[in-house]
């Protein structure tokens, strides 16, 4: 084998293993759609929080950034839960959510150790997480149902031949 064939073989291997565009495209579409949902919900909740509380308008960017991080985490959990066909995800996701919710509530929700007053961002963060989780779970379930319908259709065609 000459050097050019060896180089082409390595490029083909890299294309199949790392740069298979259809797989990257599916991942990119999923990320963009989930990030869009998280951004819209976070933007809406941040606007509501700043508008209806005593916060300064200059804190809008900070509030939005905090809510976006929580929203992206909700999108990850929701989309993967909805998209999965395995029952273990249905058992694992509530456990992870419970663990993280407890940790976040303790770390973020408690602002003053003596008075135990809740941080004003706790409820907006929880609302953002739950809303994004719901929307992305539905998106993931729709994706799974569409994939299974295509797979069943292909199986039916093969069976009738």
C-alpha cells in the first residue's frame, strides 16, 4: 500500500469514527432545539422575575444566565428521558432529579443560615427547570415515537415481502 492509499484509509476511518456528519447533524439539531426551549423559558421567567420583584433591571442578564443554566440541565434530563426506550432511564432520572434538587435547594435556596430565608431565585429556578423538563421530555418522546414508527414501517415492509 502506498502513502496516498494509507492517508486515504486514515481519513476514511476518521470520517466514520469521529466526523460522521449525519450523527453530528442529529446531535446538533437536538441541542439547538433544546437550547432554544431553555432560552425562551429562561428569558420569559427572567423577565417576569425582574418585572414583578424589587430587583434592578441591570440584574436581568445575571438572572437570565442563572435560569439558562438550570434550563439547559432540565432540557438534558427531559430530552434524554423522553427519547429513551429503556425503562432504567425512567427509574434513574427521578433519583438524579431528587438528589440534585436537594443539593441545589440547600446550596442556593438557603441564603442566611440563621434565618433560613429562601433566596428569591429559588422558585424561578425550580419553575424554569420543571417547565423546560416537561417541554423537552415531550420533544424527546415525539422523536422516539417517530423513530419507532419508521422502524416498524421498515419491519412491516420487510415482513410482507
